[in-house]
C-alpha cells in the first residue's frame, strides 16, 4: 500500500508539472538553444562539431536545473498556499510518503524532459554529420552522434537528481518559494566550488582552515558531474568513475530527502 500511495503522489506531481507553463517555456527555450548551437557551429571554421556538442550538453544541463529548481521549490509551498495540504494529510498518507512522492514525481518530470531534449540533440547531430563533407567528418575527434555523449547526460541526470533533492529539502521548511530558490541555487553554486574549499588550507594559512575544509566536504560536490569537456574531446571516462559519481548522487539525494522528511514530519500547519 505504501508503494501505491507514493506512486500516486508522484504521478500527480508529474501531471501537474506537465501542465505548468514554466516547464514548457524552459523546454522550448532549451530546444531553441540546441538548434542555435548548430548555426553557431556552422559559423566556425570547419563547422566545429565540438562547439555544437558543448553548447547542446550545457543547454540540457541548464534547462534541467531550471526545471528542478523552479518546480521543486513550490512543490510543498503550493499545497500550503492552496490549503490542500490539510486534505492530503487527513487521508491515510504518511508525511514521508508525501515528500518522497513529491520528489519522485519531480524526478520523473526531469527525466522525461531530459530524454526529449537528448533525442532532439542527437537528431540535430545526426543531421550535422549527414550534411558535412567526408573530409570534415574525418577531422572530428569523435563522431557527431557519439554514443559517449550519453555518459555526460547520465552524469547530468545524477546532478539534477541531487539538485531536485535539495530543492525539495528547502521546500519542506520554507514557505517562501523565493527563499527556497535562492537557497537552492546558492547551494548549487557553492557545491561547484566545494573542491577549492576542501583544499583551502593549501592556498591560505589560516586558523579557519579545518572549518572551511569541513564545509567543502559537507557541501554537495556538484563539480564531479561535469565531464562535458572530456566527452566532447573524445576522451574516455572510466565506467567505474561514472558509477561512483552516480552512487554519490544517489546517497546524497537520499540524505537530503530524508532530512526533508524529518523536518516536514515535525512541521505544524495552522
């Protein structure tokens, strides 16, 4: 029964997200940018496919981040504002099932949209390969529609799963979507710089070094999911490394959602 209740909440979130105008705006914006990257690549010498790949992957990542953040921050606040939270909690639905269902529903929304953008991206790359002369294709470090791009996209999904968990976590205790948005993006930016914080003592001699280093290790290491440069240049990213980073995203997401469940379970609604 628990699995059924969680899946029902997740499916409801997915249907509501699909109807959200913000979602369509982000996806259309992403598809336009992906198509524009082809034009940019054609304007460079030799129709540089690397530029197209880099811009396409970056666009998928940014669009996914926007979907995770803008929809995730309002998942709980929207229920509170509309007072539908009282009806939901009055039903045989545990609070942890509510939060986990919300997270899984948003994660499904992100997964479906990334899959659509990835399909459009590969179609564009295949067209580029088909239209390019043989001598141009031979000069590329990797094929245009390189299957290795899926490795970069898999790690982007890992990053987005973690961002989604963070957004849901902040939404469980903040009634202001704006505050949740600022906190989510703030933590994402800090996580991109967490590697520098971990090695802060190597650059600066300060009594605060242990504290700064500890903060660097506690922050989610979003930088580990960025392998776009290696993939675009045709370098092989070891499968073991990809697996470890995806496992890291899974574990940290479970911790973030679990912390959100603990906070939401103790929250009073008036």
